[in-house]
C-alpha cells in the first residue's frame, strides 16, 4: 500500500516506509499470536452469569428485560466499551450492527447513519439522547457525538426504526440513548497517549449518599491527526491533517426524586476544505479552523400518586454555537432549544402498562456570514414552536401474547415574515405490534411504527445566491416494519430482524433555475434489509459480540449513500487474574465511492502487581493499515466523493487507576 507523507524529504520517506513495512510484519505476527492465545483459552470453565440480563428503559419508558421490549433494541454494554477501548463515542458506534459514521463538509458535521438512510443535508433522521434527555440541534437536525464523555457511559441503548411516538421529531431511523453510570461509589482516572500525538484522558467520580448522589465525568482528547493528500472540487491537490481537540463534561446530581443534569462540550478541529478555491490559493490557507461550543442544562422530578401512578416532569435547555474560519471569511452558527415534558406513568408494575404525555418545545437557529455581512439563515430570528400529545403502552392479550400500541399528535408553528403569515404543520404518528413468547426466553415480534421530522432551519430558512428559502416545507414522515426473532440461551443471546422503512415527503434540494436550488418535499424512498446480532459468554473470562447487516435501497440514486454488507466481531478473554486480551473486527463493503475495508483492532490490559487498582493498556488499531475512506455527502463533485479517515495503524498506551 502506498503511503503518503507530504511533509517529509525523500530520504525520510524511504526510512519511514521501511519502518512501516517492518512494523506491519511484526504487527501481523502479534495478531496471529493473540488469536492463537485466545483459542488456547477456550477450554476454560463456563461462565455462571450473562451480560445481557439488563433492565432497559428506552423501548417504552418502562424498565423491561431485553426480551420483552416493544422496539428493536441493540445494546452496547459496559463490557463491550471496555473491549473496544475507544477515544471517541463515534468509534464505539462503528461496531454496532447496521451503524456507520460518515463525513459532511470534511469532518465538522459528524453524524452516524442507521440502516443506510442518510440524507445529503446533514440530517440522519436519528435522535441522540443522554439518560432520555434529547440533544437535537434545530439548525441541521443532527448531533455532535463528541459532546458525550466516554467516562460517563454505562451502556448505549440503540432503538432501530421509527420511534416518534415516544420521542418526537427526528426519531425516524432510530434513537441512540446513552445511559450514564450510576453504580456504587467509584473514582477512576485514565490517561492514554499514542500515534499522531494523540492524547486521551478520562475522569469519573461517583459519590452516593443516603438519599442522593453526585456524579462527575470528564474527557479530554486531542490529536495532531493523520496527514492526507486530497483533491478539491477544482481538482487541485491539498495537504491536510485530521487534527482535533475536544473537551466534554457531565455533572449529575439527584436528591430523593429530584435530579439535575449539566453538560458542556468544547471542540476545536481542522476541516477539509474541498470547495470554493481559486487557482493559486495557497494550500495552507485551505484548512478551515472550527470551534464548536455546546451545553445542556436539565432537571426533572417524579411524584408517586399511588402504587399504580407516577407523574414525571422534565425540562432542558440546549445551546450550540460554531465558529468556522475560512480563508476568505468567517461563518458563525448558533441554535437553542427549550424542551419540556410531562408524563403520567400508569401500572408500571403490571404486565400491562401505559404512558400518557405532553411536550412543549421552542427552538431557533441562525447563521451569520461575514462574507456577505448578513444572516443567510435566521435573518428574522423567528422561533419554531412544537407541541405534542402522546400515549404509549402494552396490553397482555394472553399469557404468551402482548399487544403494543401508541400514538403521538404533534403541532408545529412558525411565523414567516416574508409571507406575513403563520406556517402550521401537524402530524399523527402511531405504533402497533404483537409480541409472542411461545417458549421460555424466546420471543417473536411483529412491529409497525410511524415517525416524523420537522424541517431544520437550514432547510427552511437558508437564503443565498445558490439556495432559496422555503418556509412552507412539510415534515418528513416514515414508517417502519420489523419482524424480529429474539432468543436467550444460557450463554448466548441472538436477534434476527427483517425490516423495511418507507420515507415520505423527503426533503431534497431541487434546481429552481437562475443558478439556485431550494429544499422541497419531493420524494419518497424505501430501505430494506436484514440484521443479525448476538452476544456470547462461552467460557470462563471469554465474552464477545457479533453482528451482520445487509441494506438495500429502492432508489438507484441512493446507492451511493448506503453499503450492502457489514460484519462486526468482538472478543475479550481474561487470560489470568491480571491479564486480559481484546480483539475487534469490522468489514464494510463499498459505500458509494468509498472502498471496502477490513478493520482489525487489538488491545491488552494488565493489572500492575505493585500498584493496587492500576492497570496498563496497550492498543493497536487498524493493524492491517486499511485505507478507510467515508462518503462525503455534502459534495457532489466527481473530485470529492469520499474523504480519508485513516490509512495507517494507530498505537496507544494508557494507564488506568481506580481508587
């Protein structure tokens, strides 16, 4: 594989290339030895427990076993997070079945796609939650995964398919709900350093009291980034390094039935600039500098009415800003949203349960361009108002058969000063399903659900020389069908899911003449496929996960936004009381113009005998030096169809200390 080192002399390139060739041989040998070692340990005694016996809340806002949930749910457990040893949340999600990240405008709008549905206007129709608190950016409708520190995560609950009945706008493809750690008293520190001057550190603190607790989680990550040569839309070659620096903090406190959540994120990163250049523009001026600032404040409480009724209130304020420095000017983005929710939970301790709720949301977003000295998004600073009424529950028809039902009625209003009128939209989404359990620990599920997404400010308000505004956009809608088989054995849990998703009123850019485009509700499309995933604990100290996803689109022009096949596998073996080995693999076939790749990561963790509570970790990611490129969904030029993410092996060494 040809290596690219744009800032080295010819002699340095030869020396570095030879070093990489030798390191590849040694790394592959290490990889084989590790696999042989893992195989030799498979004759240990069986484990007595299973890691999937977790009560989850995301599927219907009641705590249930995974087998009894009324949605298609995949869990990334705390044990799997330890196996993967990520520096960023997006890296962990890469190993979830049917999920992969992609780039928009280089790397600044970082998103993840579920089941292949990816739109070219930065919106993946997926909702991000942390402990059930929505993090939705009304500017583009997407999210920043770096906002959530890894130190805070206990597990990740991923709901596939339409879930607007429970969670409102943007939950069309699914919901990613990050659940924070809340176990016994704990303090730990982690420091990790490696390739490209990458530094990652974590701190986690949990202190429990008689009637409450205090939790603090913080991450800091930075990297000089791997260097690449890429081409812009004018076919000019540019040098870029994928550098970043991000800080994330979460503080949680609760007292009796009252809780408080505070969250902060500050991200600096370079950005691949692939458009807008003129001949002779110096390469060093092509790199954009971006600073993204985000914070979230939320509180809530619950009031028990009697043994069968519980009232819950939640309110949160989310603010986001982005400063994008370009070689010929600056762009300043900002958005905010205020979300309030009141729910009545009924019969939680019964097999038949119900949630009645009402939500209010007010949001706004703007973008100021110094090049035109004006706002091209949000010039008139108009708020959007959303109100929803919803009901969700299940009813036991028979000892082995449950009925799932629910509906959400939503109203949205927005004042258009150009038309001098109030733009109103409404939507009614439903869900229904049957859960049949013919045998113990076996479930068959037939699920149907609808969802919607209110237009983002970028779609309805952008007004520039190349894009015209359209405040009369209607919400996108979707409906999903899932046929699911779930089976839990003593040492194995697996899920088989056949799915189909239909998207209507799809918002796409349309050429309206005069060199301008406009976002309009023009299309409908469908995605269908198969997902298989499982978790296993076959032997003492050995656990892992495996997944396969197949995706197809009904429209040929959507092919460049989806991949057909994805395979993932993770293994973790406790070799001794002090030593653990981990391995994670992913195969992704051609995704548009991006090549297929096979990603292999290895790591080991060793408990140091001379310092109680301290462990050493050694990590090697992408050991085969695969060329990993991802689609660039915001560029349609034939010169910029994909953006490089990593092409070389990344090595890290870390120390973790638990008090």
